[in-house]
C-alpha cells in the first residue's frame, strides 16, 4: 500500500505542492476581496450616515409659538436640502430638544447634543435669553455656532466662530433702536421715557436706547426696569404718563408687550410716539389679541409684506409655511422669524458645499469672508459675527380694523416708515389719536 501511495505521489510530480500554493493564493485573494468589500461597505455606511445639526428650541412655555414656527422652517429646509442630495452626499438630520422657554435648561441640552448625540453642526435656540446659556457649552468645543434673533450675545464672549442671523448689524445694541430715535429727531421731539424688563434682551435694548437718546440730545424724563414676571403694567404706564414725555421707548418680551399695550390704552396714554423694542407685535396671535389697539404703535421688524421689501424666494417659502402652520400650532403668518431660520439653513448649505467638509475652522473662516444669497436677501458677516449691513425696519400699524389676520397679509397695515429708502408710508402722529 505504501509503495502504491509513493508511486501515485511520484507520478503527480509537484502538483500536490502546487495545489497548496494555489489554495493559499485563492484564500488570500478571497480574504482581500472580503476585506475590500467590508471597507467599501464601511465607507458607504459612513457616507450614508446623516449630518446631524443640533439645537434646543422653545416648543412649550411662553415662546412656544415662535419655537414651533422656527422648527417648521428648519424642517422645510431639511426637506429641501435632502431632496437635492443632502450635504456632502449625506442626508441632513435635525436633532433638537424642547428647552421649554427656560434658559436654565439650555446648557444641559447642548452638553447632551455634543456628548451623546455627537452632532456635526450647531444652532442656538431662539432669542437672546435662550441663546446666551448655550455659548459656554459650545465655545470650548470650537464649533461654528449659528445664532437666531439674539441681540449682541457675542459682545460678552467675543467668540470668533459665532454668526448671528439677526439684521441689527455689527453695533447691534445701538443699531437696534437707532432708527426709532432718528424718527423722533425728524419729528423734533425732545423728551423720552424708557422702560424695559430686567432680562438679557430688554436690558441690552434699553441700554442702546439710552445711548442713542444721549447721543442725539434727548432728555430722559423716565427710566425704569421691571421684573420679567410683572403682570400689572398700569403703575408703569401711569409713571410714564406723569413724566409727560414726547415719546416712549419700551423694551419688552411678548407677554409684557401685550400687558403694556393694554395698559396704555386703558389709561389713555398721550404721547407723540409710542413703541420701540416690543417683541411680540410681530406675531399673528398677538396681532389678533390686540387688533385695533395696535394702531399707531411704532415697532421694529425685519420683514413685512410691503412692496418696498421684495426678496427672491420669500413669497414661495411663506406660502408653503402658512399652509402647514395651522396644523402644527405655529405662528400663522410667519413673517418675523421663519424666513430667517430657513436662511440659516441656506448659509450652512452654501458654506459646507464651498468648503467641502465639516471642518469647523474652515467653515468659520469661510463664513467670515464670503456673502450668502438667501430668501431674506444677501448676508455678509462682520468680524464680530453680526450682519455686516444692518437692516432694521421701523413699522407703524395703521388702518387696523378688527382682529382678522388677512389684513396683515396685505400692504397698508404694517407701514414701513424707516429707513427712508425702504419706506412705504408716512408716520401718523400723535399716538393717542390712533387709539
């Protein structure tokens, strides 16, 4: 048997050794093919993994209507960018949590977004009071941070990669109220009363108002702050009335704005110009609440449907937004913030496409050096991250009848009176006649 086996082996020559070699080669080739397949699959998985954009948003609490409107705008952008193939060939996914309109909840939310959710890009929440608490969490991580309607929050941080979606310009604290005081100057008014809440936004708005008043030579005859939880504004309005100012500047958040407007009407405030930094008059729900009490109030705004401020793409956006707003409990008009939230997405889209990566330093440097075309016009950033070119509109409510919202979708009820190059009408004065 042994001889037969040896004879068989000898007859095969080197073939048994060749078979082993071929087997090894086949094994190596198969292993390489498998490894290549695994690496390709892993690469494809990474490419398909979504780019996560994180933020907190007030979906409950006093600012919920705004928060829902902003979220709707961001989701519209998310839908649009994903329909175009996403960013860098990857889908975009929004990661967000309800901050309940409570600044104390914001830091923990942003820590979770970074440490647990591993977000790639980051937005602030809405407004000054909810944006400030996110800054100390974001800054140590060196991420680009895109803000939304926050007044000069970077003035205390000087963070080089903060970029504000807020049309108040590089000197935002003063620019925010400057136009209002320019209007008063044109009317040859001399004395002013200033009142505002004791909160981040209102304090900055009131500080800017005081600086503008002093710089332009107005005499401040009343200057008071009040706690943010104030519900009875009659004493404040009576104090203003007693000081007999030519005009009044108010810095307030939505619930305070409604209370002050009602108190001014009930007490019969008499002054030539009334309004200022009153957050809330821009919202559909508050327009409906106040109705004809809005007449002759002058307040800041950033977009109203007047013929002097056409922006490419904004009408189509608003038509889509207004169609979905009733079903989600969002602001029914959406003029004030939603277009600017969508524009934040457009800025991200253009910057990431140009840089070709999510490298935060490269994105930040690109944002500093370039302009961006959006549905709210062309945006460029100043060195401090604010808009390079301010565009605060001063709007007077005129011809408001009843509380129907349709009238605010047309020109003529929210008349732009400043700046002059965008004006769509003339100031009506005094305020008391318009009640």
